[in-house]
C-alpha cells in the first residue's frame, strides 16, 4: 500500500550563525481555523465600535447613522482589518489570538522572530491573498439584502501555499516569513552529566534567569547533537549562542562556551530546584565571574588540584591559577582524586 505524505511538512532552517533547526510547517487547512477565529474577533471589535458610535446619539440623523458616523465606522474597519494582525504578531512573537489557539506562529524564513515591518507587509498583502471575490448573488437568489455583499474566496492564497516549498502565501513571500506549528512540548535528550564543572558553573547562573522557549529548544537540540561534534566544533557553534549570556551573567569573556551551554541546560532542565546547592568539591574557590578574574584559587581543594597536576602551591596559594581557569576551553576537569 503506498504511503501518503501529510500536507504539513518539516523544513530544516540553518540560521546565519550556522545553527540548524527543524520546523513543522503549517499547511492551509491547519491555518484556516486560525484565520476564522481572527476574522470573528476582528468583526466583533468592529461591530462593537459601530454599536457604540450609533448608540451615542450624537452622530444620528433621522433615526439612522449620519454620513460622518458611517465614515468613522469605515475607518475603524480599515484600522482593525489591517493592523490587528500586525500589532498582535509584533507584540506576541508572531501570534494572533487565532494562531495562539491553534498552536501556530509566524517566524522569519531564517528561523528568527519576525519584525514589525515583516508583520505589516504580510498583513497588508492579505487583500491579494483573499482574491478572487465572489458576489453573494451567486449563492443567494431570493432577493435578500445579503445579495449586495461579496465574500473573499482565498483561492489565490490556497494555490500559492500548495505550490511553495515553505507553504507561504503571497504575504509570506513578500515579507520573508512562514507559519509553523508552535510545539508545546520540548523533547529533552537523555544525557549523563559526567563533568563536575557543569553543576559548578550552573551554580553561578542567576536564579531568576529564565530561558525563552526558543532558547530552551535550542539548548535541547544542541545537547542532543553535542556528542557528534568535536570539542573545537562545539565551541565554534556554542560561541554564536553564548555571546549575550556571558555579558548578562557577568562571566569572563574567555569562558568555555560549550561548557556554558551545557551548564545552562543542566540549570534549566536537570537541576531540582528543591534540592540543596551542589557540593562543588574540588571546584570550591574557582569562580567564572569577571569580577574574580584576578583572584587566585584557594583552599585545600585548590591546593590538592595543584599538587595532583604538578603545580607548586604554598599556604598563600599565590601559585594557583586564576579562579576562572577551570572554566576555560583548555581546562582539564578535576577528578575525584583531586578532591582528596
């Protein structure tokens, strides 16, 4: 029996930082319910505003709405129709109310959040996507007043979406965006933390720091593929992600970026918030903070590490390496014997 392929497909996106992501694209039939929800919300706003204008009584003429009131309502329709999607997608990270309810999100074709100009452009060209317009007399033949109106068919959007690789309508093609299925669950790779520097460095990450959903997904994908990369390649990839984190956490700029991502993954997904702080053991006294860059490692554990590696140490620990040395790229993780 031949296999069938789902209309919603997965696409691989490689960011300018050379980081690969896979997204599940939302096809036309997945996006249509979100469009209907947004359409109902928009018209609820417009009708609510129209009722307020008419009921105010100021703009009534002969028991009906004056031309000025009709003009105000028409302007309200234009503003809501063209700026509802723009404002929502800009403020709520590519989501309108309908997209949020249907689990969809708009992103840049390079995997980045869309900008305000992209949101405006894709919503502006929505008019072309709804073409051709069908007059209701084709469907209403009893002389009803509804026969005066026309409805958008959206055939242009349907045809374009089914013939483009990223399932983009005209607005998406012009703005460089695509609609994806916003996964609620992040599949975490099964990893065993065997480097004692990971929980040690994680203890210096501010407790109030919360990763974004995009960062959480990036961390999970990086850790999953980390074992297939060589150490130099790990640091090369991780460096593109940790640039802002180093500055935000006030870490030394020469800290190992791979170790930092590994520690952030540990802090985010593996560490139990109810458990006591980890026992740093041999790493007690070593700090990755920039303010401690010139302070030397001290304490019995530090002297034991120095002695086990042939480093001279005295009571003042002046021969010990800087406290951040254990968290640099060329550092050798301490072993259980170092702590004895």
